[in-house]
């Protein structure tokens, strides 16, 4: 499946005298951090990672062994096991590229740094994080493809209805749009594609990020990490004096930054940010728990997105399989999914029963109809994994007048959700099931997400 191990074996057994530095400079002494073997190995690992669409590289010390793993489409794969070799200084070489000290004292600290490199004609940013562990030092490398910041809003995986809802939200001149979801759930891609959608010479977009992941032309991006002289709150205040129309605040972490973000959004700015919450409507509770008054939340919020990233089934080897009707109905009942939405031939009586998720009533429903799910069988294109890329699953709520009134009057989340449903809100489970039914994702990959969301 992966060829890195094979290529590595060829690399370490090549005759020493033919080994030349990859950049064509002066040959370095064998065994040094700049030795051709080490520099070629670093280039080989990075190239293999990008050609395999890896999002992260893990370099982990073991007993007399260094292991390299790639994260591809959300899953980790072992790609290389290297026996100890005095001629290879893998971590040291990467640290030099990222300007991290390589002495032994420094290797007992954790470091964050980055570097860029052109591989196969494309420029990539690598974000390095080192971490001292029992067996030595572990390194994690996040790969940022500069083209990823160019993701079109139409291509992040929104179905027509949620897309239309989001378009209405982001057309506003003021208000707050909050994106939530787990780490690695695609929040940054969503925020960047919204900014890209709104970017034009007639608006001033200012961002406050930690760190700036992608540079986008036309945006005024501030890396909060590099602003040593100011804390987050004063940087945020300075942003407001920059005559902005649209402000991106990487993440709202405390009540003080939340309050400034909300105040900016009710004084004629459209503000985008992310927060830790476990549903779109849960954003309201999260802000309330930060001590923001409900009427201010109600007044400020324009919309909220909650999302996860799920591996996308490889189209080349996508294979249908039948799920018995009974099994499908019980899954829908378990996750509160209105099954009638996914069963074309259900009778009206059947539909009523299913809508209420009364499993007992489904006994009366016709039994013959089976449901089709899909999975990837594995092929050459997806290297046998059955997956190719990732796709978002979303829930988007627009805070319309009646939803705001409900928030201001302290209504429980269920009541707020019921009102939002009337205005087009669809839960994450419905969006996920739509994508399962249309063969974009595999049910097994959303099962635990749905299970966790119910808690
Ligand atoms: Zn395939």
C-alpha cells in the first residue's frame, strides 16, 4: 500500500560514493545533520506524505526504532520503521529547517515552529511540534497546502439547503457567526472559505489568528503569536480601530474576548469566530456560561455552524450494500432521525409513525423495502483504503427574529431548536444520513459522532 519503507531501504543501501547532496552543494560529512542521506530522507518522507494526501506526519521514537506514521483522511497509517542508524539525524535535520535548536538541552523542551518547502512544484507549509517522551523526542508535522486556503465555499460539502441558509447569514452587514466542532473538524477551512467568498476590494477584512494558517490576498491578517507586545484583548481592541467591515477572530476563549467579539458584532461589523461547543444551538449556552447576558447573545448572533470532518468514500470503488429495513429504522430511532425523509415509498401512516420515532409503531410498516448504504471496496486510486479525501457534515442555524426572542426569554435549547427547524435548520444527524444515503460517506464513520452528540 505504501512505498516509503521500500524507498527507504533503497536509500540506506545505496553506494556511499554516489550519494550527493540533494541541493547540489558541497558534500557534507557522513553522519552530520546535513549529510546527503539525512537530507534525502527528509525530502523523501515529506514528498511521500504530500503525494499520499497526508495531513500530518508523526515521527515517534521506540526501542531501537524510529517509527513514521501518516494521517490520511483522518486515519493513521504506519509507513516506515527505521532501525537506529548513526548516519541518520532525521529530527535534527527537520529542526534545522524550522530553526529549532538541536542541542540536547533543547530537545527536553517542546517546540513549535514552521517552514516552507516546494515539493513536486507546489509550495507547502509544515508546522512542526516537538514533544519530549519517555523514549526520546516525538515530532508531529502538520502539512498545510497553500492551495487549501483557496477552497470554494461551494466545495466544503454543504448540501443546497444548508448552503442557502449560510448565504443568507453571511450577506448581513453586522452580527456574529460562530463555527464550532472538534479539533481537526474543518472549522478553519470553513472560516477561510467564507472569508474568501466575502473578500472584495469594497470591504476591509481584518483577522486575528493564532497562528495565521494560510495567507489570503486582500486580507489584513494579524498573527497574535507574533504580537509579543500585546495581549489578545488589546490586539482585538486595536483591530476595531482599523475601520473593519468584517473581522475574523480565530477563537473566543474567555468571557473578555467573547464580550469584545459580541460588542463588535452589534456595532456594525460582521464578526466570524470559533468556539468550543457541541452543537450549533449549544453555542448559545456556551456564551451564556461565559457570563454574557442572554439578550446580548440574542441580539448579536446571526448564525452558528457545528461541523465534523468525515472520510469521503472513494468514488472509483464505491460499492452499495443492503441494510435491512428493521435495522435502518432502529438506527434512526436511536439517533432521533426522522426515517421517512430517507424512505421514498413509506406510506403516509408509516411516515407519521416514523417521524415520531416510535419504534413500536414501525412493526405495522411494510417490511419489504431495504435501504442501500455504500462503502469503498478499495482500489488502486485510494490505495486500498476505500476513502479519498474528507467531507464536512454540518448543522447550521440562522438566528431569526423568533429564535432570538426565544433565546432572550431564556427558552430551553429544545424549544430554540424546534423554532429553528421551522426556518430550515437540519441537525447534524440528518445531514450525515443524507450523505450516507447518497454514498458520500460510510455509516460506520458517523456512528460514534452521532452517539457522542446524544450525550
Ligand atoms: Zn478506491
